[in-house]
C-alpha cells in the first residue's frame, strides 16, 4: 500500500506474531525475502515498510506513513491480538520507525494506539541505528548497499555528492533538532521489551562505536539488550554471512518476546478479572438489599394488611397444649386455619359486662402515641410494656 513518504505491504502472515520490517533505502522485495522466509520458519509474519529518500529529511512525511502503518496494524490486532516486533535495517529507524514509536508513546498528534502499545514486545536493530550527521546524504547515496555497485562511476559519484550536499545545506537549520529528537525517541522505548542488535566492527554506515554506545545507554536505562557483533560483516548482510549465529540469536529473542507478551496478557486478564469481581460483589449486594426490602414489605402486608388476619388459639386449646408440652406442626396448621372463629357482639349485655371488667378505668401514666402503618392507617401504640395476654384472667374477672 502506497502512502505519503513510502509504502508498506504484507509479505507473509504467521500464527506466532508480526515482525514489522523497516527496510533500508533502495531495498527491493527480493532483498528482503531471506528475512521474510526466516521469520516464517519461526512462525512469524512480516509487514514490510519502505521509505522514500526524502522521508529521511521530512518528519511530516514519516509521520504520515507511520499513521497509515499503525492503522493497518490496528485492523490486524482487532481481529486477533498478537505480539509485534519492530525490526529496523540501516536507516529504517530514522525513515519511519522512530515516528511509529512516538505515535505509540503518545508524543505525536493523532489517535491513541493503546491496543498496539500492549502488543509491541521487542525491537531488532540490524546494521542500525545509524547516526544522522550532516554528511548523511553523501554517505548513503554513495554506499554500495544503496547504489548496488561496488565502485560507482565518477560521474555518478559527483552528482550524488552534489545532491546530498544540497540536501544537507537545505535542512541544516532543522537537522540537529531532528537528530536530538530521533535519539531521544529510541532511548525512551526501553519499556517496549527486549532489544536485539546485530552489528559489525567494519560497518561504515553504522559504526560499531555508535551502536555499542547505544546498547550501553539502553542497558543503563534498564532495557534487556543483547548485542551480537562480528569482526567482518558487510552492512545489512549479517544474516547472509552468518546464518547459523543469526538464526540462533533471533530464535532466542523471539522466545523471550513471546514470554513478555504472555505475561502482559495474564496481568491484563487478572486486572480485568478483579474489576469484574468488584462489579459482581456490588450486584450481589444490590440484590440482597432488594431481597431484604421485599421481605420487609411482605411482613408488613401480612401484619397490617386490611385483608390479612392472624388468629391465636382459644383458651381451651391453650389448656390442652400446655399439658402436652408442645404443639405439633399439624396442630399449628389447624390453629391458623380456623375460618369462622366465635365472636361477641360489642353492643350486647355480655359485651358491655366484659368491657367494664377488662378495660381499666385509670389510664394515667400511659404514653399513647399515634402512628401510621404502611397503609397510612393511623394506630396507637403505648410505651408501657405488658405481659402476654392471658384469657384465664379475663374469664376470672368476668365471673366477678
């Protein structure tokens, strides 16, 4: 897919994860095929990103390309979350990779990429990073890995120096600020995961001392860094000349990054589980409160409802059960199932006699207070405590 500042495309897909390859200048698909096959043999897919030459000098073009690249990764991760490795070859770290890191870290304007921040779990630097000094254009244009010639013609060399010198002069005012921002971004990515660096002592574009100082600084910042160095190995040709060592170091690195990603996923699931657990507890408490409230309303309806009646056993049943010691469940059911209990007319002669006998004449000292039931029926309650109702006493007093 073409975008501002370069292009990117899927070279392969794998179940283990995705390696985002930031290729070197003027590289072609055939130049990257050995690396794509190597990642595929280990179960990893490859997303290749190529940058234009001017993108090295125009951060706006690099940011636009990085936005498009991350949007493609977001689509992939939403389908199935996978670990992601960022692999820079030669100047690929300056062309687009450092802008990708800035966007993920939230240092550039744009949409948040939190979902990718959790997936990126490692970085690879092959013949990289390259220090971008004022003679960058000249060194890159004339290097054999860019021109694909061991000894370029004198005319080509002269033209390349003229173009490169013009670019350096044109961007001289912004160059040092971009260089400082570039290195600061690389150093701030230590929390992304383990870092694997391939380098050589005779590399002219990526001098060993620059790469070594970069690795040392990362370690001082707390990063897990492994530096693989060869005495004699051409620029971006380490795998071609040292396949066994290269593959062994890469296999160990990918295993380590997979462990980091797994630990992050487990921690995220545990954190999410705690949140769900708190929600479940809150819901349980709410259900319990509703159940208690419902029970209270049911009891209130049973006790004070106008159509509800609570019947007590008669005095005869009281004497019979007192001798028996306790009441069985069947007897309790019978006691509460009396449909038409005997009643006394309050306006009859007997009713008047019982009222005069049972109701006390002196009620001084009683604290009678009005109250309302749940059905808004006004009742009266007394603070004086009475002993349980005894019908025998009423009978004896009535005989008097």
